[in-house]
């Protein structure tokens, strides 16, 4: 079963969102991401709101990622004055279009 953790973060301003996004990109190495995540998706819905979706191979991986990185990062983001909504659970259905070639994306 695949598990997912979703954060909806409303930052106090655009600059703090851009700073957070930059931090995530530069401080999560490819090795770390491969160790913790099955897949990560970031969606920006406005200048200061983002959705951060993290998919995991198992409940154990979901829990380990929270202990290793998530909990500390959650505290740092809250200290920026951001409003964070956290949702998590199993993903009963996840399908990718088999005709699409995902090799062209930087991962």
C-alpha cells in the first residue's frame, strides 16, 4: 500500500514561500529523497500558498520520514508564521498514464 502526507502551507508572504521552496530544493539531496520518498510533488496555488505531497512505499517509511526530517522542518516552517495543515493516510488508487515518458523530467 502506498501512503501519502500532504501539507497545505499558507505563508505570511511570497518571499517566505520562495525561501522555503529554495530551502527544500537545496537541502534535500537526491540520495535522501530516494531513501525517504517514493515521489514528491509541489503545487503552488497562489503567491503564498503551496501544497506539498509526499508519497511513501509503506506506513513505516511515512513514519520514518516524519521522525528523520518532517518534525524538525514542520517546526521551522511554523516559526516563519506560516499556517500549516497536515493530512496523511493510505492511497487506495494511484495510476500513472503508461503512455507518458517520465524520463524527460529532472528527478
